[in-house]
C-alpha cells in the first residue's frame, strides 16, 4: 500500500497514513499474522475518530502487513496467562467475576468490543482488505465494516471452540444471521471460508484478486471507493460450501450439540462425517455455550446487545479451565491433545451453561 503521508513510525504496531483522499491503517505485526492487542485496538480507535472529523478524508482502508494474512485474531498467549492464573485458583480462593474483569485480557476485550461496535457505525467508507488469514479479532475489525473486500487468498474463520473459548468480537451476531445454519456450522466446526464462500454467505461484499490490491488502493486514494471497485472487483468463483446447504441447514438446526453431531453422522457423507468428527474434538463446554450464544444472538437486534452478552461469556471463559487448557494444547505445548473438563457433551450441565450468561455486577458490565 502506498503511504504518502506516514503519521506514525514504521515500527509501530499499526501504521497510519493518508494518500490523496484515503486514509490507511496497516496492522504491523506480520510475524504473528498481525495478532491484535490492546495497544493496536487503541491506535485504530484513535485514528478512526480523528479521520471521522477530517473532511479531507473520504474513506479509510485497513489492511495487514506481510503475506500471510490480515489478522489471525487476538494475542492468545497473553489470554492464556490470565486464564491459567484465574482458572487455577484453589477452591478456597476461587477467582471471581471482578477478578476476571480486572485482568489485562478483559480490559482489552472491553475496548476491542467497543471498537467493533464503532466500526459497524462508521459514517465513512471503511474498506477492510480481508486478504489471507482472517480469524477471531481480525473478523471483528473487518466484517462489521461497510465495505468488506476478500481475495483469492482469503481464509476466514471463527475457531474459538477449538481453544475452549466462544466466538466473540460480535461474531455471534454475524454468524447468527448467516442463512441456512451456515453460521452454526462455522462456529461449531471452526471451518474456514474462502473469499467466494464469505461473499455467498453475506460475510463479505466484494472480491478483488490479491494481485490487484495495490492498484485498488491507489484507485481509492485518487478517486472513490465506488470507482475503485468498478475497476478492480471481479465476480467471485462459485462457493463449493453453499452447494452443501441442504444437509447443513437441517443438521445444524438441532437443539443441542449432541443432536447436531448425531444428525451429521446420520447424513453419512464424507463432508458430514468430517464435520461431526471436528465438533467432537472441541471443548464440550465451549460448544454448548456457543450454540446457546448463537441462538440468543438471533433475537438481538443490535450488535451492541450481542457484544454485551459476549463480554459476560468471555469473562466466565477465563474462569473455566478449558480456555487455559485449549490454548496450552494448541499454541503453548502444541501437542493438540487437550484434556477438556468435562470431556463429554453429556456431562455439561445446564447450570454450568447458565452461569456463563448471568448478568455481571453493574460496575463490571460492558458499557457500549
């Protein structure tokens, strides 16, 4: 991306610049696939508010540095440290909601979720270049925008249940609105979407080949977003995932995760069996809480309502052992062999699930 006017140092975690009438944000942690942290969320929020008030800025483009992706999510190593400490407290001194809310991860989430809501209401064209890997927190700062561009390299996913977590950053709001239960499929299986899939499911708007992104950005800076899209956007390939709508819409409409797994196995195709196997390997607690989150998000008219619920759920996830264990197995030790507690869907109690959704004390609830 051409950055004619650099507004912060090249070593900053988020680069900001203005070229012509377009402002640009570049997530600048390529070694971690631009994993988002608290400082980065603050920089993004600050620049967006300044550009909203700047009449010389007609549009904002956000992208990721490096070749691997836009943003692989939040800094889960830092989340692991908090989850490990909070969930590891002994029974005589258990961690509380207040303890969870005071930790670094929760402070980050509070500001990140407010940023997600702000992006959804941004009054100028907010062009998210969803190139390469786009996961978790990366979805939050792109898929809520008003101009979402995917490419032939896009791999979009919400893989949280694989680490004992639940889709957040407004992910439940987005996924609950994807037709034919594809949102439920994506959340429970952690499957990744191609750019073509993302457009077909309503999670992106425009398809620009990755090789054309630099020219596209130059066109935005010298003209308008509409003209740039007219010149560089292409008809996406056919989505192979959408072709599976019939069995997915039926199997993933079930009332419990166990029923979803059983329905997938009853379909009997390779794709359905693979989906069932993937679900069965994830955290039973996270899966069950995720399914309830998605069903509740369907009735939340505003993104802010879903974010408030997600904040409650995220804090309670910090207190549950599966989050620390999931990150350990997938990221820290990388043995890919988590020991979930409980290990079976049948052993996840309704009372445990209810606790994730209980209101927080007024001084802790997310204020949006």
